[in-house]
C-alpha cells in the first residue's frame, strides 16, 4: 500500500466512526487507486500526504460514478475521451427506441421520472385549471385503448378538411377535386392548422435590425427527411438513394393503410418524391446560412408580390385568420431566390402532385398521434433512417409531449418539488466569475483593436440572465390566463393535439406589431438544455439542467465549473461565435467590428473549421462538417477556457484549494477537465451518427471533448501532456 493510500484509509476510518460515512465505498475506491492509478501519481506536483479529501457521502458517490465511467488503461494525453468515457461506452447500450445515448439522456430520464410522478395522479378539485388541463392531456395521451379504437378516423376527418388526399381516390379521406383545388387556400389552412405550409415557413419573430419589435418572416421550408442531403446525395450517394427508397416505401405504406390502390399510389407518390427532390435542390444548405446579413432581406408584401406573383401574399396571410395585413406590411424574406424558384416550380408542376405533397407533409406531422398501425409504420421508417429499433415507451413519449405542450405548467410542478432556490444564487455567482473571465480573455485578444474590444466587453456585461424559471408561473392567475384557451379532454388525445398545434401558431402571430418583452421565456423550466438568444442578448439556464454532472450544491466547485460552468461559458460565447458576433449588445444585427478585427476573427474561426473538418466519425465512416458546426465548436472551445479561468478567479477569492475526491488521484484542475470530458460520453447508431454529421449543428460528443481539450494549454499542463502528443498539438486553434 502506498503512503497516500495509507493516509487516505486512516482518515476515512476515523471519519467513518464519527460521521457514518460509507466506509465500503471509500475502501473500494482506495483499492482501485492502488491497483490501477499508481503510475499516474507523478502527474500531481504536490506532496500526497498534504492532500485533503471530500469524504461526504455525496463526494464519495460522485467519485465512484466518475471512476466507473473511466478507462484508466488509456493515456489521457493520447485520447482523453476514451480515458474519461471508455468504460461508460463499453457498459452502456443504446436503448432500442433511440438513435443515440449520452449523459444528456441520462439526466433527461431522471427529469422524466420526476415529472411522471407529479402528473400520474388524477386531476382533483384542488388543481388550478392549468394543472388540471395538463393532467387531462397526459391521461388522454396514455389511453392507448381509446387511440386504437379510433384507428384512422381522426386523420381521415383532417384529410377531408384539407379537400382530400388525392392518392386515396374515392376512399374516405380522398375525393380530391382538381376543379376546386386552390393551392393558396390549402397553404393558408395548413399554416393555420399545422403551423407550416411545408413549402415556405411563415412566422412572426424579432426584427434582427430593430430588436425591440416583431415582424413577419418567410423562409425556406424544412424537408420531411432529416436534411436536404438525404434527397440530393453527394459523396454518400448510394446511401442517400437507400434512404429515399425507404422514405418512398413509408409514404406508400401509409397510403395503402388508408385505402389507396397500389398501382396508382406507386405512380402518384413517385411523382411526390421527385417533386421533393426538386424542392430540396432549391434550398440553401445550412452551412451557407451563417451570414445573417445575407438572410436579412426586408421588403413589403407588395414588393414580394411583385417578385413572386404566383401567390397573393396578403390573402395567404389573412386567410389563416390570425391577423389582418395589407400590402404595406413589412416582412423579412430570408431566402428570396428560394421563394421565387419554389413558387415557379409549383406553377410548373401538376396540381395533383402538389396537393399530394402538401397533404402528405401534414400526415407526417400527425401520424405519431394515431393508432399502433400508423406508429409502427413510422417506427419502421425511422429505424432505417435514424437507427432506433423500437417505439419509445408510452410513458416517455407522453411525458416529453406534455412537457413541450404545457411547458410552464409542468415547469410549475417541477420547481415546486425539485428545484432549490439556492441554485439560482449559485448560478448567478458563477456567471459573474465566467463573465469576468471572458472579459479578461477579450482584453488578451490582441488581434482585436481597442475599440472593438471595448464594445465586446459591453456586450458581455449587458447580457440578460434567465435562470431556473420565470417568476410568473408561480402565480395561479397568470398561469391560468396563459393557458385559458385550452380545454383538454382526458379521453381524446388526437383532438388535444390538434387543439395545441392550432393554438401554438395563433400564439406566435399574436406577437405581430407588439414590442419585444426581453424578460419573456421561450422555453420551459423542466428541460435539460441551455440557450443563447442573438436578438435579445440573453442566456437561459432552465431548472432541469441544474443537476447531475452539471451542478450540485454539495459538489466541489471544480466540478460545478467543469459542468454548468462549461455550459455558461458555452452560451456566453455564442454571443461571439461566427453568427452571434454579428449582433450588438442590444441584439441588433449591425456591423460593430472594425474591418481589421473581422478579418482576424475569420482567420481564427477558419482554424476551428479546418480542425473539425478533419475529424473522422467512425460510427458512420464520415468526416465532420466544420462549417456547419463551427458556431458550436467555437462556443465549446470558448466555454471551456472561460470555465477554467472563472474557476481560477473564484479560487483566488476563496484563498485555498477545495478538498479532492477520494480514490481518483487527480488534482482539482484535472477533475474539472474530467467532468467536462464526461459530459460528452455518448454512443450513436450508424444512422444516428450519419444524421448528426449531415444535419447536426453540434459535433459528436467524442469530438466536443477532444476538440476543445486539444486546444487548451491549461489542460495540457494539468495532465503533463508532451508537446505533439495527440491531446497537445503544437499548433492550436483559438478564437477566444
């Protein structure tokens, strides 16, 4: 036994006799240190006999959990991801209903379990209407027998309201009449009922150049398949054709279930696929949509009418029955060429094909709310495209759905039982330290001129903060008022769903011409995520993420800075990534950088792009798209640096090091980096990995870990990584 182990063992035994500490856990972690970590001890530069350890039950459990994910046979300087996550990857299987599994998913499952306990009790007289509605919605979603009994009837009623799905012929839900079909009217109805016309996206949003007001925006539509690449092919052309074939089969299968005649359905739906491919060809790829100035094309509806005469734009909006507009209404058209070309395509295409396409897109939005016959068809399709092999459990499906639909009501329930108000105070203090760290990083950015640095620091310090939950949700009257239009049935899930989607888009159009409320929350409290809003210059950390690996009030702060601190830094850096830097401190899209600073920034950002472009994602045999992911990669790199520096500033204020975790033989700095690495433990199916590369804004977990750490001199110093080792390349990328 080493001297360090003996000291630790004696201290553990003494403490256990007085404080009822889990002796077995401490002894086990100490024994693991003896057998597996002795040769790593020379990386710690202080006398082991002087170390202090955190020996609370919480710290012991955290240490055991962290150790259980690690593979200590891996040199952290060779592959820190495998070192931090190797055993987790070996011991965890991707659930059959998912295309990936990661630490986010672990925490989300815990939140789902908490919410299930809160919602599974029946509505009672003491529940306010908003909470009763939430419980009724959940109850109806769980009534599979009722959903099975209704079968296709709810969908057929919707198809009839759209004028029928042409491919069904004279069957129920068909009866399409070419003489009465009006493309523009169907677009309006789909916008009103589903929230999208499926050829153009139309919605109300913040004016990017006048961020205190709302206005209309029109954009290219998102495809039915995960991204345009699935339609157009390229380097993976054979695979794309396979997915197109499966997509066509899915469409055909659903039409046959609804009574279509096979031969006619095969012909008509192939024409739909060909039309979708043509539409996809007109869209701009995501990596070409990062210059926000190019996407800002303000005009009046009269101007748009002149450029795109195939649609009466005033009637299109007004017939949706949300608001009344005239030709002088201003609108931002993000992709003018797309809108012009797609409407020309519609004019040149057989109207039966256009109707088949639009109604099919509506069906894909509704099919998950139907009986098992339709859900199984959806699962069969998604299993090929995404790699999930089974339908998600009904509990999880309904809970996720309700938490999205009734986000502030479920958030009210969640914070009442599972949120410590002290965590808001702690998060606020941590933001202070990380903002201070980022301010220092701006000062050190000699590639920026002084004027740009000064304005950048103003933007950092004027960022608004939204932590935990919006206060108004604790007020019964305000919560009831927000959901006053809902009257959810405990028995009819499909009807409840339609009630929600029509409310959602109507709620969005209510904002037109109204001033922006900078304190408004766009997300609910009970989610595991965090956000930065370009046009509001604010950062949001919902209650759901303030737990697990990210934050715990009893954890040493080197773990909290390596968890939620990283997330805070990541979101702050989004204000200065390749898109966020285009907005000023008030959220207005404007040029506030000097030309020389812009040039220097782009050179540094290109280094990040080139770095991630070279990462090979073995799970799908593809390289990453460094352009598509550059904003998130810049945020990951900046967030790591800010969290580390913020911790050091906090530590200087504290005046002494925190106790270490037992059994890991790692310094405080090493534990901070280890916690960061373990946030990204993840596994993907081949199809899930492929989708991540083709359409994901984030890099896969492995490269979120490796990419940022290999650019960190502080990490290399902490683990004594030799220059030019894998995790310590001589040439590093750094934007901030």
